[in-house]
């Protein structure tokens, strides 16, 4: 399970502390955690060029393009953490939020579905110096529509008033207990999922498609991973385009090595995509070999046939795991 934290304050202060405690609690319960700290990233504001609305990609070349879109897509839980700045979020985080318009456009303009979007959750952490009733109204709305853009359902918040000076958050009574309770509730359904791993040679096409179909259909009860024995540098663009024909968005997927995936935790089931594409036996894991030949170098039509065959196998053979 992947938990992504977005640290939205321009200083190392209250928000940093609150988010790091939240992420620590998530890691303790078994999550793989990643944090994007806006202080350390080069994320430029949206220029409203509208390229994303026709092409689905943002043409700005910065850390958003290099890593944040992928992290957002890989996350099961997105935690947005921000101090209140003029009833909104700080400008650095706002740039990241505005740039998520590219993900919104992929779904709403190009009709592409990200397989994780059925199950992904969004959680808001916020704090501000004053105590007014409406202090978090603006941020709540921003968070709600940001979560919608990145394919996540708002699943709760922790917000704190009267937090102004560095160190105030550390002194906030009850915060540790709030965090523990919220993290447990948020992660509970994800922790019940079994882990299934699809293995191929290069993790560029077949294992990626299988994991995406499985995630879309069974992501509420299966954590669907894929890996390669000798992973390619990137996923196969032909695979991305035949999956797009079925309305499935594979654009921000990256390849993974089998060793790295196994190191992060052992799966309950391993599916080898083709002959000879297996891994060292995982103790206790269900093993299958689907004997799907590798058509990576073949025509688009061959790739389409492989895609449809894999979809059928996922529907017929994954349901029982
Ligand atoms: C530019 C700026 C605007 C702010 N606007 C608000 C505000 O509208 N309402 C509020 O209660 N606090 C406001 N604050 C105070 C911060 O929310 C508060 O100091 C918070 O603890 C900062 O969190 P941090 O340490 O994570 O940056 C503002 C602070 C700054 C620097």
C-alpha cells in the first residue's frame, strides 16, 4: 500500500511536523510512504496553455512531470498537508494542485481511466493561526477538487486552530491520538487486501496490463503489483496506446525490478505471465503461469490480442484469489 504525503508549507514548521507524524504512523502500519515536500521541489505554476486538455500531458519540464504525476498515480492514499495562507494554501502547493489539471484532463477530456481511481483516498491535514469558524472553508474546497482531479475520494481531515509559531503543533494536546486513530481508520480497508504480483521479463507490457486490469476490477481487495526479471527502462508505448483504446490510462506507469518489489513485502500470489518468467518461490504464495507469449516487438494488432487475452484471464482467474 502506498501513502503519498504532500508537504505544502514553505518552511520547516507545523505542517512538516504534523505530516511527518502522520506518515510515521502510516509506515508503522505497513505502508510504503513517500513525501513530496514543496520546499525541495521545482514545480512551476500552470500557464493555462491548455495543452493537457488536448494531449493529456503538461509541456512544462520540471519535477511535476519527472516524478509527481507518477507518485500521485501510484498512491492508494494521498495526504495533502497545508497551513492556511489567506484562507487558501501556500503558493508552492497551489502550483502543484493547479498542475494536477493534466490528470483531470486525461479523465474528463480524453476519457482515460486510471485503474487506481476507484479505490484511492484523499486525506487533508491543515492548521492556521486564528480560530474562526470558517478558517478551513477555502482549503477544504481546494482539497476536495484536488482529490477529485487526482482520482481520490475525500476520506477525512485533521485540522487545528490557534497554531502560529514554530513548535505550536508539537504542543497541541491530543494530536498524537488523533493521528493514530485517523491513520488506522484510513488504512484499515487497504490492510485487509491480499497482495498479487504479476511477473514478466521486462515489466513493460503484459505484467503491467494484468496489474492494471486486476486493480481496476479487484483493487478493493487486492493490492496489484507488477515487476520484471530484467525491467526495461520504461513501459512500452505501444502497450500504453492499446490500453488507451480500452479507456485505460497507463501513461505514468513505471517499470520495477522483481528484487525491489519483493524487498518491499512478499506477495500472497504470484502470476508468471509467460513461460520461463517466474521468480524464486515465495513461501506460502499461490503460483500460476499464464503462458502469455511476449509480443512486445510485434504489431499493434498483436498487442491488442495480448491485451484482450490478459483481460479475459484476469476476469476468469483472479476473482477467486
Ligand atoms: C502569508 C501568510 C498568510 C497567512 N494567512 C493566514 C490566515 O489567513 N489565517 C490564519 O489563521 N493564519 C494564517 N497564517 C498563519 C499560518 O497559517 C500559521 O503560522 C501556521 O502555523 C504556519 O504553518 P507552518 O509552520 O507549517 O508554515 C498565515 C501565514 C502567512 C505567512
